[in-house]
C-alpha cells in the first residue's frame, strides 16, 4: 500500500462541505492502493475556527476515520477575515465611501507586506512552520509516496510546497476553487498582481501535477503555470443517493428544490424569481400546485428581501440549513432539482463552473434545470448525461417549468432521460480512481 500525505488546515472534527468532500476522498483512496495520512491543525473547539468558513463541530466523524490524523498547533497569525472586517473603524454615512476605501487600502498593504516578506498567502500562515515540522516527523514514521494538498485555503499549498522541496516527495496541489489565486481580480500589470503571480509560480514550482474540479480551472492552471492538470469532479455517492432509499415525491403538488448555498450576485437567484413571476402570469393555475424549495441557502434574509412583493413569493419556501439525512429526504421528495450556476468571473476563470448539487441530482435520478444556462460546461454536462437542461432567461425558465408541470399534471411525474452509463462515470468512486491514477503517475 502506497502512502499519500493529505494536507488541509481545516479537517475533522471541524468540517464544512469542502472538508467532508476531502474526507470522502481519503476514505476511498485505499480501494485504489493509496493509504491516506492526514496533516491538519490541532483543534480544541469550534471557537478556534474562523466563522466565515461555515465550519461545524463533529467529533463522531473524526472517530470514524480509518486513517491516521496528525496535528500541528498554529503558533501565530493575523486576524481572521471576519475579525479583520470587524476591526475596521465605523464611520458616519457621509464618510462611508472613504472608510471603505481606507479599509481596502489597509488590507492591500497587509497582503503586499506578506508577499514581500515571504509570509503570503492568507491569514492561516501561522500554521505553516509547525505544519512543515510535523510533516517531516510524519515522513519519518510513514514512507510517503506522494503529497496532496487541497485548496482553499492557500496555506495548504504553501505547507505542501515546502515539504515537497525538503522531502523530495512528488506533490499534487488539488484546487477545489481558485478564489485565493484570483480574488480580488487584479490588473495584469499591477504591482500587486505581478507579485501575487510570481509568488504562485514559486509556490507551485515543485508540483509534479495539479488536480482541479472544473474544465475551466484545468485550462487556467495549465495555461498560467505550465502544469499538467487532471480533472477530478465532485462526484456523488450512489449509496447515499439511491432512489430506492429516498421518499417518494408528493402527488398533490409539483416540488422543485435547490439544496445548498446560494451566492446572490454570482448565482443570480433573482433570475429564477423572474421566471416564476412569468410562469404565474402565463399560467396562474400552477400557484396552488407548485412548490419551489430553497434549502440551506445561508442567505435566507436576502432571498426574502428579493422575493418581497413578487408573485414568486407565493411559490417559494425558504428553509435554513438542515442535517444531511433531512437534505436527502428533501431531495427525494422533489420531482426536479434546480442548479443555480455561477456567473461572476466565469468568462475569465470559470472558478465555479460546476454547481456541486448537480452531481447529487444525478445520483437521485432527478431532472435538472440549470439557471442560467452557461453555454458551455454545465450545458455540456447535462447534454452528455441527458439529465436536464438549462434556461437562459425568465421566459425560458417559465417555459421549462411549465413543461415539467404539464407533464406532471398528466402523468404524475416529470420526464427524466438520464443515461446510466454516462452518469456512472460521475460517481465519487470514479473520481477518486482518477485521483489515485494521478498520484500513481507522479509517483512513477
């Protein structure tokens, strides 16, 4: 059995969606010949975690892990993002613009100071030195064949880069997002932009190859850093999403659901609401028999404000975050699934080209409506699998939903044309197999 050191600042018992995804990869790697060894931070309680990462506390997940977890204690660091914003002075309304500009300048000066002093990239850099020291001790205990770091945060890649240089072990940085590498978007010829790109090139120099979760990320990383990049999708667990184990949808109303975070200004939920308004104008009879659920959006107050005074408000039900079992039950109760695609910076970077909830819809065998239609990656994935379609504007959204409603009112179900062979290629096991193959190739 070969050994891979997986590096992530956030890991069990603290967890969010990204941590659980990484834990799923780790638990499946032994099926493909790789024993994970995890290097993370020492956690004593959730109060030590940056609240802006949406982490929760689950010791039972840590106890269930069937691989060793080593911990390094963070020694120092600058304030977390939430603390940094809280520390900015409040100013009267007439001076609000000046206050915002001052805050931006202060944060930019801090970023440039870190880059010039070698402490870049983020607020977790106080973990780097003890993590590298602990990584060397782990290497003395386990013969490491590869190193895998999962980003964000970027600190994980910095720790891995230093360990790869020191230990001579092949390293694969895995990008679940390009946020830290790209945000805020910087002019190509700005001083900060040049410094950041130079730092990234130095950091990634020892990498044997990279992995990323969308084709746009693959293209960006290969072009920007000249690395071989493998596409490893989010995937879904067929056992967790077996249609046979999920409750049946209700017969008295058509239920359409979106499960998971919503990012207004990026995913544009207002476009969905425009479509629902148009549907009600064209077919008012759907009002008593159509239910649109937005579950676990993390922005219920903002969505309620968007819905205020709209006809769509009569169709929409907003539910706060729920546990995994309840989320799966809600998915089972749905006739169709919404996927709100990301639009911010997509043309430049495609950082979030694949809404992760699409994959859960594949596993549950539900037709998918992607809003808005992105014209490339999401549309291609839906066309390849036959699992759904996209809608570009309010008129198309209303049209698609009416097609679903009309079919359901006549037959009791929404037509689904998913292709099992294509969908099977998107399972979590298949994605971990790809990741294991990439590790094997750099080891050789």
